């Protein structure tokens, strides 16, 4: 069974949703037969490299919230993360993610995409140092994920490297109606939108598995 997950590294609910899905998958009896594929999505595709800014300012401008509302949202996220055993730094930066997605496609070719995505989430949401606009930080994370540092550096230095792969994922997201992330697609038959509770993912996995069983010849 195949599960495709559209996410963006800048998305805190993707960070939460990924952990909740992982919890459901770990308890799924057929987890060894589930292939998880990560897809690229940009929440803010108009943002360019070099214009990272504090998330509080982004929320106030983008949603029209007061500072108190933006801080309350961060507090909610912090508590949601704590419930999952995840660290969360409130008031982090928000910025350009296209290069991170390119690097993730590079990692996918070498079977290390999940490892790199996990490290990118950790760096963005659980560490004080900003992960944006810092290619050497991305190279460090790539190396930590088991990738060759020099090869990762070359990918980041070439704006065309894996750019078409990222755009293809985003185009496909548009075609199937993805408007926000995280977005989970199971066997191209069932979808779960948002950072749902683990039990919701458990139900979706069971339903998709049962559908496969019913479609098999007797």
C-alpha cells in the first residue's frame, strides 16, 4: 500500500501531522507493507531566498491577527508538539523552502529522504538557529542524514538541480485538489487532510487496506 504525503518544511502542522501519522503507522498491523512517499509543496511559493522573517510577523500580516493571537497560536502548537514528545521553539523564522525541497529530491534518489525531512523539521522547529538562507546549514543536515556533503553542496549551488521534480510534485498537488498541507493520499483512493489525530490516520490506513483486500481476485 502506498501513502503519499504532501508537506512543506515551513509548515508546523506538517511537523505535528508527520509525527501523528508515524504513531498510527507504527501500530498498523501491516506497516511493513506500507510504502511512504513524501511530496513537495510550498505554502508560500512567492517567497524568495533571503527574505526570511519571524513567524509572528508573518502571521500578523498574513492572517490579520494581533500579536497576542499570533503568540497564542504558537503556544497551541508548542503544547501539541509537547504531547507528541517533540521540541518546539516559539517565534522561529519563516522563509524560502524551494531549495530544501530540491535537496529532498536529491536525498530521495539515495534512499535518504525520510531521514533528511526529519532533520529539516527538527532544525526548523526545535532549534534556535534559523535553517533559512543558510546553505551550509542545509549541507550539514544532509551529511547528518547520510548524504555526501560535497554532492549536496553542488545541488544547492545549481538552481536547476531537481527544480523540475519539485514543480512536478506541486503541479500534481494542484491536479488532485491539494490546497493546504499536510495532505495524505492512500493508494490514490483515500485522502486525509491536516494534522489529524493518530486514530484518524489509523482508520484511514485500515480502510485503505480493506479496500485493497476487497479488490483482489477471489
